[in-house]
């Protein structure tokens, strides 16, 4: 399924002069190899805001993107600091004092980050505006996800991290596993009927369609959209309960934003439990699937999160 290739060009940072000098002085081959090993290999990373030269296996890494942290965690890569706000439970270990508190996704702590003398800083969607200032501190890459090209964009980001940290084989195996799960979910969705993904927050409901933040439910996983022309806004197209009844999806996939952020007083179940929504085909058929908001809303992608999200849709449809 994957056709994307990482936009990475590797270049060995060794000089011909150093090699010749070793030969001229009769330096043993073992010494030459040792010297070569001490010089880091560099990669030219093409990302959302340009190109950045990055050393392979950087030692001090600051991550201001939960999807990248998710992937690095799955790959067993150590990081030095993270944005500690709203970490999901499966990444809660990074709340520990051994990890630098690098601020929040929207407001990095520039002073703390600079003091850490990082070798690499990673930003993405929520932290992308901080890129120019962070790039003055250390090599910085922006792995912002492209909602309209979700899976290829996610794959490319994972492969980029795999290249940087020498985890290409692990990434390849993980993506192959996800590809298989996606194919199985597409089979389950083929005859499942129409679906609509909605987000609840503060007692209100917004809907998402193809090409939106959650549009890969339709574009990739194959769930037939109950309606095509939904505005592809970050937080969805505000809709009424009557809209849900008029659209009448056979499946309703629900993300509870307040549960993800710890805000609000009503759960998604409480908001949707009314006489209007109760008349929809999804409600009558008990085909309302409440999705885990941590991967869907907070993390958004990453090897663990995508695995979880695909599993939830496949399980919901089965």
C-alpha cells in the first residue's frame, strides 16, 4: 500500500583530506576506522518548513510533538525533554523528573530548551509556529501531519525518524503491520453502510467528513461517508442534533474532546443521549462507537496511536 519514500539524503561527514593524512603517516587501518566512526553521519531532512542537516542518532533530543514522541517511544529511542502538558496515560512515564519539561505544545520553554543544548528539536502541528525561534537554538525539524494525505504523511514521518535514529527495519516492520490492519478494516467497512465521525465538546457537536482531520476514516479505512460536504475545519463543522437525524448515518464514530482535555461537565454519551439522536439508524442499531480520544484527538498519529485507532474502527465494525 505504501508508495511514499522519505525525502532524506544521507551524506557521510568525512573528509578526503583526513583519510589521505592517515595513509601518509602510516596510520593503521583500525585507527582510521576508529576515527571515521567518531565522525557522525549527517542527514538532510526535508520537512514542512524546509531542510535541516541532522546528525544520525542525536544524543539530546527535545520533542514538542506527541505523535513523534509516540513513535520514538515505540522504537525505544531515548529523549531528553518533552512538552509535558496533556500527555496520554501510555506516555505518562515522560512526566518524570528525568525528562526536561520543555514547556507546552503551544508555548515551548525556550530558556530551558536552550540550556539543555539539544542536538535535535522536533515540532509538528501544534508547535510548528515555534519553529523559527527553535531553529536558532538547534537543528529543528517540523513533522507536521497532512490531514488530507494522512497515512502517507504519517508513514513518511515514521520513516524519517527511523532514518535519523537507525531504526529503519523496525519502522518498516511496524508500518507493514499497520498496512495489514488497514486492509482488514477496509474489508470490514466495505459492506458496513454509511458512517459519520463527530466530536463533542462543551455540550456541542461538530461533524467531520472526507479530507478533514478525521477524514482518513473514509479516505483510507473505507467507511462510506454519510455526507460528503462537511467543512474540513480543525474542530469540525458545527451541527445540530437534527442534522444528525437528517444525515442518519448507519454508524456514528464519536470523539469526546472534553474527556481528552479534562474540560467540560458532560460526557459524549450524555450529550448524544436525547430523543432526536435516538431516532438515528446508528443509535437504533447500537452502532455508536465511542473512540479513545487520547490517540484520536491528543496524539493524532504515531506508531502506537495509529495501531490503536485502526484497531478501534475494525473492532467497532465487527
